[in-house]
C-alpha cells in the first residue's frame, strides 16, 4: 500500500506537504533561537549548549539533537525527491510549453523550483560554515556559536548568501504553506483567504526574523 501511495501523484504531493510542514515547524523554532543572539553572547551560547542537553539524563548528550537532525534530513530528502519526480511528471505530461503563460501565477509560484535549488545549496553552505566550520571565515571556534555567527556576518559574501537564501525561504513558504493546505484538504472557499493571509504572515515573519541577525551584525547591534 505504501508503494502504491508513493507512486501516485496525490501520494507524492502529500509527502511534499507533510515534509514541508515539518520543516516549517523547525524554521519557526530555529528563528526564535536565532533571535537570542540579541541578548548577548552568554545567552546565545547557553542556548546552543542547551540544545545538546535536551532530554538529559534520560537521553544521552546530543541524542535529542541528533534525532531532530535525522528527522530533518528525512523531511528534506522526501521533499526534494517528491518535488523532482512531480516536476518530471509535469514535463512529460506536457512536453511543449504553453503558448500563453498563466497570468495569475505569482512570482513565488514561478520560482518554487529554483527557490528549492537555492535553499538546497544554502543548507550545504550553512552546515559547512556554522556546524563543521569547513568554510568558516575568521577561525571557527567550537562551542562558541555567538562568535562564529558574528564572524560569518562580518563578511559581505556571508551576508549576501544568507539574505538571498532567506528571501527564497519567504517566497517558498508563501506559496508552499497554501499549497500544503490544499493538498491535505484543509483549504476551502471560506478558508482560502485566511490561509493565504497566514501564508503571507509566516513568510514575512520568518524572513524578517532570520534577516534581523545579519542586519544586527552589520549595524553593530550584535558585535
């Protein structure tokens, strides 16, 4: 049954919707955690340490964090694979492009695919920068996330990469949240306006929340 559901277009859209909502919940939590940087190095570094001790003593050190990471990796892969396969099916269904583009298609709708590619590349860069320190500028310091974040956003390219990626996140959420609601059967004529308003609000809130960190470093509020 699972294989039958996965092979169907509805099944793949459902996987995209559920995995997208999992990532959205993570983004909300991640943004709230990021904003702790405005309370100083001690508060932010303590928060980063707390993430590794969640669930102790029942859970071993970093076990909860690794469970979250595994769930996120599964969600990202499921989202990406289903999106790619749905895209291929769409191309096969109509190999020649429409003569006239749909006038009602929003900018977010037209850029969902490229936005996904940008975000995939950003995730790799972000992990190599602030998790492993492989591409980090200024000397990566283990156990000092506050200093590492300040180092990253003290470079022009760190700011450009991050801000462009966060704008892509906003566009992705704006369209993706509403699409997920339709796929999961939540949407209706009476709820569509509320769902679209919620999608716009979430996109704006998350974009502003994430971009606030590099802006804070650039303006000297965070130093």
